[in-house]
C-alpha cells in the first residue's frame, strides 16, 4: 500500500515594518503635541544614553506599534503619542523605523505616554480586543502607561505587575516614579516654545528637573557668565592689592 506524505504546512510570511502602513491619514490633534514630545525626548535623552551606552534604544512619537497581524493592518496597530523601547536598534538594516512591529521584536515598550484629547475615556478603555488600556496592558504589555491630561493639569501613571496594570501613587513631591529609568513624571507649568502650559516633565530621583536642550544651554551660559564675573572680580582685587603695595613702597612683581 502506498502512503502519500501529507503536504508540509506553508510558512506564513508575516509583514515587517517596511510592508506595513506608517500613517492612517489622521492629523495631530493640537499644536501642543509636537513640542510636548520634544520636551520628553530632550530631557530624557541623557538618561537613555546613560542606560544604553551602546545606543540600543528607540523613541517613537505618533509612530505605530503593530501588536496584531490583521487585515486591514491598521486594525492591529496603535500609535502612542510618545514611547520608549529599551535594548533595540534605533534603525533596522540601515533603515529608519517606519513602525514598531512586535512580532519582529523581543522587547516590549518600557514607557508609553498618551495625551488626552477628549474626556479620557478612550485612553482608559478596557474593552478586550480594542480598548487602548486593554491593548497596552494585555498585548503590547508596556511596562508603564502614562495618561497626560493637560486641561486637568495632571498625569495618571500605571505600572505593569504580574500581567495587570496597577496605579502608581504620587510621592511626597507629587511626582510618579518610573523606577527602571530612575526618573519621576509630573506636571510643570511654565513657558516653552511660545506656550505657557502645564507640561508633562521629568525629574531625577532626587527631585531635580531634567532640562531640555534650551534650558541646558541657558544654564551653561549662566555658568560661563558667573565664571567670567568671578575671574574679573579676582583680577580687580589683585590690581587693588598691587596698587596698595606700590603705595607702601613694595614691588608686587617681586611677590
């Protein structure tokens, strides 16, 4: 009796970041979103460089995270306003990432941030299979999920523990610790990029505000000006001392 070998199962070719859509055609909700993303990236960049001296990390802003292979593809995608993934190359095979495709990667996002544009219900939606909160918790498994509400001047932070999100409490400074990064998230009200708003900002674990690039430049300029002022003051004191020595018949050049 002849035995016919069963056909080998076909290998499914899952799409990669070059084959998946990198936009859904929607527009940015408001003019604050872009500078808010810059605030987070610039202030955290030195922290991320210290954590990853090899440069192996990725930061996304309004970029897609594909968590499920669907047809159409965008049904299996979320685009956080800002997110950070550790221990992954910033580029793939010499190409800028078009999206973050979870079936291609081994790492989950460490921190995801959503800016609330309505009443916050979308960001807190726990509906299985489609709610943002549920997807970040159960499928994307982001280590920390921050919901930033500019109109209410507050941020809500969730930490993944045992597969479920638990609410992170505020510390004595009113900030929310992100332990793996050694930072705290909180609200800082002040001017940035022509806006005076309650911004989502980062502090170090000692409560020192992490500056953006323009603030670092201002601080360096202040330090340089202070050093010059002190040097000029020292020169003036030395000249006064030299003049006094000459009055007394001494020669300051011989000292």
